[in-house]
C-alpha cells in the first residue's frame, strides 16, 4: 500500500465518523420528542384513603368584580353600639378593660355618647381606636360582636397566625405599613382577627387599600381531583363517592378511566362525582343564582340539601333544621365518610355551623348566611378559623340514619 493510499483511507475513515456525528445531531433535531403524559404529577399534595387518591390545589378564591361589596360598612367612621346597656354598665365595663387611665378618661368623659331605645352609641375618635392595645381591643370587640349593628366587629377577618402573616406579605406593602395592620389585629383563641379597615384611609393610598382588600377577602378554597390508575379498586371508590344512591351513576365513568393508558393514570375533578346540588353551586356566590331566597341560604340549608335536587326550601326554617338534625341524624364517633355532616355547637349545645364532609381533610361549606360567602371546598382547619373559638366546641360528626335516594341528580 502506497503512502497516498494509506492517507486516503485515513481521510475516508475520519470523514465517515464526522458524517455519522452530523447525521445523528440532525436526526435528534428533526425527530419529535415524546409528549409527556398529561396530569401525571399531583397538583400540590396527594392523599390516599377509602376515597382513592386525592390531589389538592389551593386557590385564593374571590370575585374580583365585587371584591368588597361591604366596603362602605367596613370603612365608616368608628361607632360602637352597646346593645341593651345603660350608662353605668358602660362606665363599669370601660373601667374593667385593659386601657390606660387616659384612654378610660377619654371614653368616659370626652367621647360622645348617644342614648338609644335599646342601648348606647359611642363614637370614639380615630386616634383612640388606633391606640388600643391588643387585649383591650379584644375585650371591647367581643362585646360589640354580639350586636348585628356592629358589622365590622361581628364579622372580623379571621385567620390562623401563619395565614395572617402570609396575607400581609401578599399585599406588597412596606414593612412599616404591614406593621400598622398587624398592630391593629388581636388574638381570639388560636386565630388572629382584624376588623379596623376604617383606620387605614388616613395612612394608606387608595391603591394600597385595594391591595389589602384583595388579600383579606380571598378564601383558602381548593380544587380537588381524584386520580384513577389501571388497577384502582373501582368498586370501593364508587361505593365511597356514590353515597346517596348514586353509585351506579358514577361507576361507568370511573371504570372507563382505568382504560386510559397513561403512565401514572389520569385525574378527574371531583365535581363529576358530587350530587348536582353541590356540583352546580361549587365556587359560586349566592348573588349569581338570582333566587329570591338567596340571601337566606345558609350553611344548614346547604348541608341538608347536599343530596337533594331540587333543594328543599323548608330547610330555611331554623325550627325544621333543628328537628331534622335531632330526628334524622345520629352522632358518629369514628371517622366521617362522604356526605356526613360536620357541625359546630355553642356552649349550650346549639348548632352554629354545618358543612358536608367530602374526603381526607376537606368539606363542602358555605360559611354563614352572609351573601358574600360562596360555596367552596375547604380544609377543616381553615373552616374552623371562621368561627370564634369561644362560641364553638369540638366538631361533631352526624350521619343520616336512613340513606336517602334523591329524586334526581
């Protein structure tokens, strides 16, 4: 072999390697990559139980178009109504509060009082209200909350301490302005309460107040999905979610989902598994329903109609609600199941709230008769934070004695 032939073979060999590398790079560019399966990863957290595998995603829920429809009530000048009190009772109460001597003198001698037929109206100055300590603010506002005339104190913004701090950060305010709000808050058991929006306009710009409102009014609602894989126990899952005579209605869909060939299975929103009453109202506000009785649809009407279609209007009557809870439900000591009622009672044993257990730590709830309260899915601890600890005891689980088959779904 001549030297020229040897060099030629070397050149061909090196050229072949280079060509192969170029072709490989080109093929990688033009060959489509496999599309990753949809919804393989859980949203935020996943729990397993008799309900199957549940995925949860927290949603800061609110109606942006009407974020603070009660703004006028919350931003009016401070005015305290002491229902069914006389002057002596008010003076004695002020002297018993954790106030400075100067504050007591101001309230007793320099603050305008107005005697009404059913109590006393007190108009404290903004500086005095702003200067209240946390203990005194709690003492006074607990009394004011007993009267519907004191709207801000009766319906305070109520959060866990961690959630309260998180919401302050979400406002985007400076540290000093966040401290202004924090100093106006007070503790009520395990929760932090804030009610003095009326004190902010002198210190905050309109844009800053809107940011505060946006943060305070949003509910910790959740989107829930059920994950189905090829070997899911569909019979057990259908029994769990099919309470109320709906097992055969939801089973075909659940079985069909096991035939979808995707790594990790597929997820389905639990709205498909809820009774029609709850499914249609989920994540809506009462005003959107254009119903004459919408302003009266409270937590009890909601809970007792969970499996009903159409809903029964008799559950707007508190007497009917009491009788139904006493005669058609029984207390459960063990873990709740889908459709059970979670109730809160006061010290006298009277129910003050009811919601419907869904799965894991989640309930379907409407927190009160307030038309600003939507129907949402919430975690039980978040739901409990809406109710004063002093007025409620440990949650009670109630289960209907006889399963009802609703007329439609």
